[in-house]
């Protein structure tokens, strides 16, 4: 398979641009294996929904957009085997037609399944782990071009399922799925201090729970989702007006207005928050509730913290973002997930609260990012691998109990650095 030459790639967030002399899109596993065997350096890129530089390469850039077939659906055991390049939205649509669904989802469905798994992508719900927990087994093409099949419950699986592409190229994935279900979505605004006071109650009483905040607004938007088999009642008109007109066109218009004068932004954020003074109460298919309209391009960092610190952490976070020199023109999202045993999972060994900083334009981003990250380090946070972060190996080694074990495994499985790149060297070498 002959690589395309002189390929330029820009990620979705437009903060990273790379050029490579070789770009390959295999359509079969044989072509994928040949690409790994025939090139000394290789990295995989999906839809580019990562803000961190996980995809730059010293050699070949491999993309799996032509490697995205559904291979097998076992309705009795509720398992689905797919090729690694399939997108989450494609999985949602296919499973829905078959009467099934993914167990949990994040907010965006444009990512490939392999990319979402490899970076520790997550949804929300303290009884639900990151998306990688839905994987029962997967095949990995290692540095020698040999196919390994890893099964859930083994050390090798726990080490490799979230590995940022450092141990090989994921080929096929078998997922645990569930019967299709709906979510009863009750969304409303509440004073931030009140939410912090009863945060434990909100976490425990809902299957899925998250917060949206637009600093320095007094209230936050509270999303509570409970699983149900009750019939859906959400109208197409409401979805069109809310998800297409207000959430996309209206929100983007207000963001642009805020660009005209920074001092307008606090009032704009309070105005946008107030639009939910009339609560939402709807029942809809799970993936339609989990997934939100694609946001405007922005910068993003997100960190996982121990959920036992949630109240004190949120008080500090509210003070940090509510009283400073920065202005915010983007929703700040707060979510919760169950801990797991995956070596490089941001939730390894602890139930977690996720908070971060999001902003639309770049002009204050570098200072704002460093400002928040100092707070995150103080609270022993772990950065989302697919978002922006500044910490490197010295800090990460202290935060992940299995970090040095992973470094040793990486050296054993990829001694020549076939799957390395500058970021991987900075955090693992």
C-alpha cells in the first residue's frame, strides 16, 4: 500500500498542525499490519478531537477512517465486534436500529472508538467507568507487526486499553453493549453554592449527573439523567429549536458578541444561564441525551480529582474562576465517574470528579491554562490525555501508581520507539 505524500493535518481544536511525508489509510487488517511492519515510525490519528499532541509522528501517520466496519453482533451475549476506526455516532446509529445501545457515552460522538478508548474518554455517572470499561477484548498490532488479543481482567489488558497508542495499533474491538434504553432528563438552574452543599445527594440519586457553569454566573445548569423504559416524549420541534437554533446559532452569536468587548461577557454568561430558568423535563433515547450539539472550536483542559474532595474542590474552583482577571466565553463542564483498574486511566483507583477550563479564543489561553493547572496540581489532579496539559513525567509518576510499570512495559514492547513522538517521549521516556 503506497502512502500519500506530504500530508498536512490540523486537529479539530486548531491548536495543532503537523506535516508528514507519509499518510496511510488501510482498509483491511492485512494492510494495517503491513504498514506497521514496513515503517520504522508510525502514529495513528482519528478525527483529531484531541487537543494534546498524541498524533504527531517522526514517520507515517496512519488513519483508520476506511477501517470502520461492524464485524459481528451477538444479540444473546450483548456483544459487538467492530474495526477500530468506526466513529461513536456510527455505533449509536447502528446499535439503535438493532435495539441496543452503548452503556455510557460522553458529550461528543465524532471520535473513533479506538481514539476515545486510548485517551481515557469518559461520560458521567458515579456508577459508570470511562468508555474503555465497555471493552471486553481488543486486538493490538505490536511493534513487530504481530497481532495480540487482550482480554478484560488481565494485567496486560489493564496496561494497554488506555495507552495513547504507545504499545501498538488497535485493530478490532469487542464491546459489551446493552439493550436500548431512554433517559429521563431533568435539567434546571440552581445557585452554585446550593449545588455544592448537596453535591453528594445529586451524585448518588442520579444515574448520570453533570454541571455546566458560565463564570461568574451565580447559578449553574444542573443535568440529571435517570435510566428508564418509559416512552419518549421529546418533540422534534423542541430538539430542532434547542439543539440547532438556540444551542448552536444562538450560542455562537452570543460568543461573537462577547468578542466585541470583554466587559460584556459576565452579563452575557448570566443571560445565557437564565435561559434555563424554565426547566427541561423530557424522555429521549440515551445517545440523543448524552450527546450535545457540536460546540464551536475552543481550547480545553480537563482534570480528574478524587470525588471525596468534591465539596472543598468545587468551592476552590468557584473562587478560582469567579474572581480573577480572566473573562470566560465558554461553558465549563463538571462531571463524575467511577474508578477503575486501568494503569493510565485518569480515574485509576478512585471515583472521580472532572473539572477543567474551556475558552473560545486563544489570546488569553496560555496564561489561563497555567493558572488553572497550578490549582489542579495542588489538588493532585490527573490530566485528561486528550486535552491540553503542561505537566510531564516527574509529576505524572507521583500521581499514577502504575506509571513506572507502564514505562517498563512500553520499553519492552516498543524498544525502538516505533510508536513514539515528542509528547510520548516527554511523559514516558
